[in-house]
C-alpha cells in the first residue's frame, strides 16, 4: 500500500496553478451560461443517491486535476487495503472493517462471525418486538451509550420512523448530565422497559454512570429480572457480565465507534424497524461500498465528494460546511456527521507523525430545512464567509401531505438557486422599496438588499427515505470522509484527541468533592471553588 500525502504530489502544484489562474474566480453563473451541459457534466448517480455537483466552484479542469491528485496519492490502494482488512489504523494497530458488517453472508472478511452475531441480534430484536405486541409487554426501550454508541442509532431511528414498530418508544440517553436520563426515567414502568447498555469498551464514564443510575432506578422501583430487562452491546463481554448483564451482543476491535451502527450497536434500530428493514439498511450500505470499490474515479461519488472537500478546504480555505437535510427525519444527521467527520479527520499530524502544513477537517454543522432558513441562512446568503451547503432532498415523502412536501422541495431548490444566483445592487434598486424604510437612501438600501451569489452547494436527491437509501447515504459519507483523510495523509480511524480531557476529568472529580485546588492553574482553581460554593 503506497500512499503519498496530497501536498507532496505534482497534482498539488498543478491544482495550485489552476486555482490561481481560474479556480479562485470561477463564477457559477457564467459557467452555466457558457456550458449548457454543465448539469449533466457534473451530476452523478450512485446507488440510491443522485448528486448534483454542478453548483460547485469547479470546472472540467478542476475535476481533471483533482482526479490526478487521487491517483497520485494512492487513494484507491488505501481503499483496497481497508476493504481487505489490512491494519490501516496504524496508531491502534487495527484493521478498519465496518464494510464487512454489511457484506452479504459468505462475502466479506470474518463473515461467519459477523453473520453469527447479526442473526442472533436480529432474532433478539424480533423477540422484543413480539413481546411489545403481547398484552402487558414491553413499551419502552432505552439505549444508554455515547458517541458512536449513540449517534448512529439516535439518527437512524427517527429517520426511519415510517418503518418503526408503533407500540415501542425508543429513548436515547447519552449525556452524563442527569437532565438527560431523569426525564426519560420519570415516565417509565420498569416492568415494561428494556435497557440497552451500548459501549464498545464498556468503560466509558458517561455510559457506565448512566447504566448504574438505570439499574438502581430499576431495582428501587421493584424491577426484579435484570437479566431480562438489561442487554449489552459491547466488545467487552466480561465487563457486561460483571455489571449483571447476561445477554450480550458482541463486536470487534476493527469496528470503530463512529462506524458501529452496522454492528450490534444497531440493536435499537433493529428493534425499531425489524429484521427485514435492518437487513435492507445493510444492503444499501453494501451497494455504496461496491460503488466506492468499483466505480471508475470520474463516476465515483464518495471519491468526488472527498476531492471537493479538499479543494474547498485547502484552496478556497472554507472553514466549515453546512448540511441541510430537507427531511425532518434526518434532524440528527448533522450531529451524526460531526462525529463521523470531525473525529475522523480532525487531526494535525500525518500518518508518519509529521505536522501537517495544511488544514484538515472543516467544521460540519447544520439543521433541517426549512428551519435553518429562518435561523442561520441569513449568514449563508449575506455573511462574510462562504460556506458550501449540502442540500438533501427526498422526492417522495412518507406522509400524505402533498402540499407540504411540494413547499418543502421548492424551498430547498430555491435556497441553492439563491445562493448561486444572488441579486445585484442594481436589481435590488429596481425593486420597490419596502414601506418600512421610507427615509433611507435608495442606493444604501439596495446594498443591504443585494446578495453576492456565486456561493456553492451540492444537492443530494433520494427517491424516498427508506432503510436501503439511508444505508447508502450513510456509507456515502463514510467513504467521502475516508477519501479526504487519505488525501491529507492522516489516520482517520483513531481519536486520541478525546483522551486528555477524560484523564483531567478523572483528576478533577475527587477535587470537586474535597476542594483541593493545589497545583491547578488559577482559572480552573477559581472555577472549582465557585462551583463548590
Ligand atoms: O469520544 C470518544 C469515543 O471513543 C468515541 O470514538 C466512541 O464512539 C465513544 O467514545 C463511545 O465509546 P464506547 O462505545 O466505548 O462507550
């Protein structure tokens, strides 16, 4: 596996020259006027996901140089090494095989182990669903986990609400803040509740603390059968047993936390949507895996998106990217993507430990449309920073309110159009001034009412939000993050940056009780005393 960091390639120099000569000043409006085929040239169909890239600040030459970059960096070689189970997570000495979790039986590495746990987990999920159907059966399932043991299921369950069991409420508790678990427990009946303790390591402070609270609450409320009402999803079966949990679904160290919703960590999803739908979710992700592995570079959507991310981050120097799903079910997608992208690629040294001279992960953020339009879109249209936006539109809704859906889609289209077209001060001046600003100079008002335009966006279109299409969409994001990480030459699969805070927290916890501030910096000592007052 031979990989080269992006800034050590010839293509990087060519891209720099191209950026200085044409790329920086590319005007989307002129590009569309020049090339009537631009939409066709810059749109791609991947499994379940259509992507319009034509409103991005690229032209044919940009794409050409970016594809050269991918080739020179050896992205495809690293991809193949990942898929083959080579230990590409160097700092932890591990393979990266979340793709094996969604490979058909007999097809991927570790297939027997993967399908053994999957079958058992899905059979268990079906038993929980049957229990909920019986009189006096389960009504509530509480998943206790954080990070990758929370964000995936917490994103997918509402996204697939149309496919969910109607008699079961799913709850997600993650924060060590008691304000998270307390309101959930308040309304539960221990006899009708199942707790899933989800933790790859079964040592994470937040999860262990919340699990202990749940167990104490269960016993205090007369709950008797811990073995029936608590289940664990973890790689640490002994620790789960020591907690008193008999039913455990395992997974493996080659499943990264933020890539784990396809493993036993997906149990709450399987309980919500059932076996057939969970298998469809896996199949959608697998279809995207095949696309990433097999599609030629110019037609490979995750590859193209990862290249675009590097173009924007390192040449245009855009510091953030906004994700705007026009589907209320995808309201947790931005939070999910924050872990996927920023925990993976928020790194400042390359695989050899050399300090990187270039920017890596952008800040990823967003909210569902149309809510975001009435909050931060003002800044997207008229602020001083350019923020590439990713619109996610779904053709067919799962409800019968056709009029609402038409309005939703029109809003999504209008926003990407407005970002690109903008409105000149002359056009604004030609409009009738609003009655609210009668004394204001016309030209001044026109400047306030003008939009620069030429602001880039990508639009992803799904036919419908189904288990299969959602699986494909998530896998698309995973491989895109892989691609930009590979180009930057970083290890996208470790997360050492979360360790220092954990260690300091363990030191501060006893000090919070004792008040001992000895040796602390003045700020932390002052805050500690204030919090103890
Ligand atoms: O935040 C760090 C992290 O290790 C994540 O990568 C992981 O998803 C999360 O903590 C939870 O870890 P665990 O599943 O072991 O409780």
